[in-house]
C-alpha cells in the first residue's frame, strides 16, 4: 500500500509539473491525463482499481507486485528501496519469531504430536 501511495504521489507531482509547463508555454493541457490513469496504464489495471487502492485503502494484489515495483523503481527509486527494505525487515522479524517458536517453543508441530499421541 505504501508503495502504491509513493508512486501515486510522484506521478501526481509529475503530472502537475507537466501541465504547469504546458500552460506557461501556451500549449494545450490534456485534462484526462491524471496520476490515476498513468498508474493504471503502467500496471495494466483499470483506473478505478487504482482509485480504490488510493482512496479506499484497498491493498494491491500480489499479481501486480512486479509491475508495481518496476514502475516505482522508475519514478521514485529512493523511496521504493526504502519501502522494500522496511518490508524485508518486517518479514525477517516475523520469520525469526516463527523459527524461534518452532525451535524453542515447539509451535504447531509439537501440538500436533501431542494430539496424535
């Protein structure tokens, strides 16, 4: 979710800059070009899908993860690497907890053996 928001914010900034430059140069502005439509095109989803992610807090599904990371690396690489690092640390923490429970506390496998016995 954070990566979708970071990419959306960067695209919004880029669109505003582009439209501002066009206006100052007397060029026509494409009012239909929005961060929603650009992000939807980059990810191959409908713009309403992007709108749900941004406005309603829906989580992008894993099927879009590769495209999302690729687009985010293109438009906001520093923030993307930061978010990927945070995500990796979160997963590492959870994995360490699971491994500790299994190794020291027995976890689900120990419970299953007790029920069978």
